C-alpha cells in the first residue's frame, strides 16, 4: 500500500509538472511509461500461451498491448484491454520462437495515450533438450577408483542452461550422495569430488534448458571395491623344473578349497627378478595356453584379481626350460672295440653326457643295424645284460648308444663299436681209455679236432696235454700239419695214469678230455721156468735111457 501510494503521488506530480511546448504552441502532458513485469526481458518460457504482465497505474482506463514476432514484421497481438488486473494471457498457442512486446496506457485525465513502454523480448521454447546418453563408466562397472570420472555425451539444445549430475547409493535417487551443477554444455564429465566408501552407486544426468524443459538419462550403476581378493593360487602345470621342446606351453592352476576369483593373472618371464620383459595372460579360467616362447629357462606365477582389478598375493614361482638342442653323442667305453668275449653277462658302459636324462643302447649282429638283437633304455651310464641274453654265439656284435635330454630331444648315435662274442667251446673227439702191457710199445692216444675250430691263423687253438697232472706237451694247432693231437704213452709204469687234453681258444673257451691209461704187469714164471723144467726132465730122461742102455750093453 505504501509503494502504491508513492507511485500515485509521483504520477500526479508528473501530470502537473511535465509539460512540453510543441511547435504549434500546443501543450502535451507527459505521463510515465508502463513498467513491464513478465515475462522478464530476454527470458525463456515453455508456456506457449504466456502471460504478459506490467505494473498498473491509477487514472488509467485501458491498455494497449502489442506482441510481435522477434523480427517486428508480424504482429501477433494488438489489443486494447480494460484494466486487466495484473496479467494479459495470450489465448492462442504460439510457436517456439522469439517474441517482443510492449504496453502503453490511456490516461483518463489527459485523454491521451502514454508513450510505449520499453520493448522486452522473450523466447517460447516447448522442446526438451536431447536426452543425455551416459558414456562412462558402463553399467554395473566395478572399479577400485573411489573418485571415478563420470562421462556422458553432449546434448543437442540451442537454449541449454545446465546439467545436473546425481550420484546416490539408492536406486531412486532419494538421497543423493553427490549432486553437481554444470553450466557449460560442452563440459560433459565430472570427477567425484571426494572419496566414496566401498559399495554400489547409481548415477544419472539431467539436461535443463533456459525454458526449464528437461531430459534425464537412464540410470547406471557402478561399484567401488578397494579390497583385494584373499585367494592364493596353487600351481598345477607345468611342474617345477620341467622341460619342453615346444614353443607353446599350457599353464593351469587352482584355488582349492577356496572359491575361484573373478580373474587370474598369469605372469611369465625369463627374468627371475621380474624386472625385465614380462608376459602375461588375464583370464577368467584356471588355465591359459601361451605361444611363441623361445629356448631357455622361464619362470611363472599367478595371482587372483577381482572384477575391480584388485590384486591378490602372488603364488610361489615355478620354472621350466624350453630346449630344442639335442645332447652330444656319448663315447663308448666297454666292451672295447674289437675285443673278444666269452661271457653272456656283458657290461656295456659309456661316457656321461651333460643334460642327458636317458640313454638308449642297441646291440645287433648286423653292422647296418637293420635288425636289432637287443635294445634297452637306462638313466645310468652302464648296463649289464643278464646271462644268456644272446644265447650261444660265435660271431661279431655291434653296439651303439645315444642320449635323450629332459626335454625329449634325442642326440646323435655314438660311433659303432664291435666285439666278438665267442661262448662256444672248442670241440674234439673222446678217445677210449687205453690198456697196454708194461713194456709194450706203440701205445698212443689221438684226439681229432675239427678243422673249423682252428682254420684261421688269427684265431689259433692252444692245447696242453697233462700226464698225471704233469704238463707233457703244448702248442698251437695252426702250427701242426694236421688236425690231430697224438700223444705216445709208452714206457709208463705199471698202474693207472690220467692223460688230460685241454683245448683253449683265444676267447678263453676250453675243451677238456681225460683218457685213463692202464699199464698191466706181465707174469713171466710159466714162460721161463717150464722150459727149464722140461729140459731138466729131458736130461733126466736121457740119463736114465743111457743107464739102461749101458746096463744092457
């Protein structure tokens, strides 16, 4: 009431005091221009039937209102209204565009119109901005960052005013944890200003234009997780200190009895300090196959990682070796090359090869190794074949050895060595035992030896003949003129005697035969005494006849 009183007084003074002398000596009283109130100058509204308002004066009978498009070419309203109270409502809906309006008033006392009010402009805008599209983080994103950056796409809006960004731990946004007001349309990201506690949060963006039209994005959620996983993996394969001859390696691990984590990170490197070049595999599985590994020693370990990227404790470290290099060939030691053996328990030995894990031995009577007589595998540098592994032989055998490393690479064969296996003893006949009379002559024993056993001058047979354990004769068969060994046994004392032959080949195989010789004593009483007695009887007889004749004469 007080303000209205002041306004009426001012208007009355203005009427009394403000005169303008015109060229034709007429006098025109000046009145105050109406003061516009709504819409505010250069304002925006989403009401297409806007209210036009101004401050009214007393002593005014009517008002002239003009509404134009912003270019002043098209008049929308030109109306005279009686005192309308406070506002004039544009009844016909108007298009979205800029408008200008002005008002003047008819002064009863002066019976004339006042000057026009200043021109005010306003915009009608009934179109909402384009809906903000959230960009990052993605929906249901999990992160360790407790002050995440929220990003969205710029809206399309000519009369943009501001963005509102809501962050709340409630899906209905009833109690926002963070609320941001951004006036720049091109500023489409905001960093959460202070750390959020671990948990799940929801966020959305609302775009508002100057006419208070608005558009809200759909809501997204993100989870803040700064707690590392507790699982520690147990490595399964490859085993520690294992060897391979491949460039692709299969890794596996487990978390028993713990639950499997969201992810596992495999790290492998040739550098045991992990300060050089490291390679990795991030997987949700409990295994991973890696390719292109080069020769050398590799180290590997695994740790658990959750969805947010928090890392658990590393597992123990294992190593493995990739090896494409075959081991060297061993040197053969025993049996020596070109040696002669008569054993069937043969010890094969060779030099140790660095990095060798296993040796392969082959023995054959074929110098081309077309067929293998015996074959064996061992981790030692010697191997003894059991008795009789080859049966009875009298021929050459060839043998070789190669080694295999821990990665499975087989090396080259050694040089081929050979030996003569002769476990067949010499042969000879078995003469019958001999009986002869003491003093007789021409008594002998003959052993017949097959020529095949001593026909080669490089492989002579030696022989020894013992009579009653005393060496009687010895020699080599290839030095003799025939294949027989004849021993004269004349002149032995009466009784039993043993004559033993021992044949020995160069391998040491022997043949023995013993002949029992019996020398008989001849009794001579009847052969010498009877003739004497007969002669005595003859002489006695002759004497008796002579005596008888003498008597008769």
